C-alpha cells in the first residue's frame, strides 16, 4: 500500500504538508509526524494550516513550525501532501488554490468518503486514525520513530479513537500504539496534557450545552443548537466548541447525538454522532451534503438554524423509528 508513496517521497525534495482547517489531534499529529520524518530524511518541509495549532497540542515538538497559508506556492515546492482530509474543500480556499498549483499532489487519509482528489491517493477507509497510516508509512520508509514523532502519532491516534474507547481500536491500533510507547511516549503525561487540561471557557460552554440539550425519541436522540451570537455572549472561542457533541451523547439510552452551530456566515455546522452501529451517521450526513465516518460525521449546510435542524433531525427520526 505504501510502496508507491515511498517512491514519491524518495524522489521529491521540497514538501508542503497540510491538513484540514479547525485541526483536531489527528490532523495536527499526522501533519507533525510526517513533517518531522521528512526533515529527518533530509527533505525541505513546510507545515501549513488555515487555523493555528489548538493550545492543547502546542506541547508537541514541531507545532512551532506550523504556518498560515502563504499567498502563493513557493517555487521550490515539488510535492504537496494532504493528510487526514477526506475532501479538499476542508483545507480552505487559499490552500486549495496552492494545492492546484503544485507539480505533484498526495492524499493520505482514512475517511470512507474520501474523494481521491490528488495525483496519488493513499486512502484506507475505516482505519482508526490517519496517524496509524503515518506510523505504517514511517516503517515502510525505514525512517526512525523518534520520541517527538511518536508523541505526535500518539496524540493523533488517542484523539481519533476517543482515547481508545471507539470500536475502531483494533489489535493493530494497540500494536502501533505500543510501538509509540516503546519509542518513549510517557502515557500518563501525554494524556494529562491532551485530556485533563481543558480551559475554564470549556466549562462555561459545557454548562450551556447541558442546560439546553434537547432529548427526543424517548431518550434515543439528543441535540443542541448554538444560535448566532452565543459564543460572543458567553465569551468562548471556536476551540471551546470543538467536542460539544461529547457532552450530550454519554447518557444512558442515547443512540445518536447532534450539534447544530450557526457559523454566522450563512452556514450551519452539524456534528453527528452515533452510539448504535445500526445508525450510520455518514449516510445521514451524505443526504445533506456532508460526510465522515459511520459513527462520527459532519455537515456544513446553507440555511437557517431552524431549517437545517429540522431537515437533519427528520433523517435521524426516520432511522431511529426503523429500529423500534
Ligand atoms: Mn482523522
């Protein structure tokens, strides 16, 4: 699976590595691990993202190398690699324009819904994290698994498996993770940094979500809608609103949870989660122009909060009623 990718890496000199905007741990960890590895192989590398590195990942070595999207593709760049990105739109308009100027492009990803947008597409739908693929690539390249690379990969895999709680946590995921611990990851320390240091603004947001969560379908469906202006009113930032869906799905009997967020630009962001394998949220997301994984998906919809909410909730109601 990685033979052609290894050849591409060996035959190019000057790389851009990028992932999706609003990067999560897998996006950041995969970008840094690949970037640091390419550097160790003597390559020139630039690491880009439309958004800054979230504070909880700035302890990772290499995060200081992340830069905003430049106005033009530097002439010397000969290979542009996108990681953890199922759809090129998710890197943002500016980066997409740079991508299209690149002489050679690569797509390394684990989303089933990946659109194969690059010259070389290495896609493993269903893999737990893009970080698992980067770990395999590092082995295939014969590159060293240094402690900073291992920490970035641990952050990637830990994030996308919900700290090893999701069903995607296969024996192979655990073997890969074991190799990261062998490479020097301090499990207690890294988990404290990633999971136990939420800013108090997250607490403010959590209270709001729990107070206004709506429960329907006899407790099988929970949802929360964040109207325009709410973030400003509460004094919370975009980063504080990342994992809201986690707070509403943990309750007994809940099979699916949805967050609707007015992006204040005419778009509504929808986060969909399933706790029941019979509810495939990637197909529900697909009905409304989104995509993702069976248990976790997203949509960006144009319209009012109320309209988008009714459309998506109706799909959930239909699927949940099929079960009873
Ligand atoms: Mn991912």
